[in-house]
C-alpha cells in the first residue's frame, strides 16, 4: 500500500522506511480488536483459533506492511502485543 502524493518530498530518496515484526502474547489477549481496528497499515486480522481464556487473538496477515510504528502496543489495554525492528 503506497500512498499517492500530489508531489514528491525533496528528501524522499534519503528516507528509509523502517520495517517491523509484530509479536502477539496470545495468552494475555482478550480479543478487544483495538490493534486490528487502529493499525494504520492493516497488518493484523482476527485469528480463527482461541487462546486459553476463550478469546480470538489477532494474527499478522501482512507482516511485510508493518512500519514499526508501535501504535498496536500503545493502544493495547492488556500489553499483549509489541513490535520490534526487523533485521535487515
């Protein structure tokens, strides 16, 4: 998903977009869906399996789209998700 800009920023060639890897602590998740609803890159989706509490934790459907913005971990009320920078 590439954003269409009406003009190209002057430093576009100098900026490197960071990539991230999302980690989900499934046993902490209560399936609220905040991380899915508010992910700016639509990386996550609701999983089909259940955790020990009986909730559907999210799964990463498009890991390559993650830009390591950490928004999922900021919005999660249960601290059940985090992202780290991908190794190049």
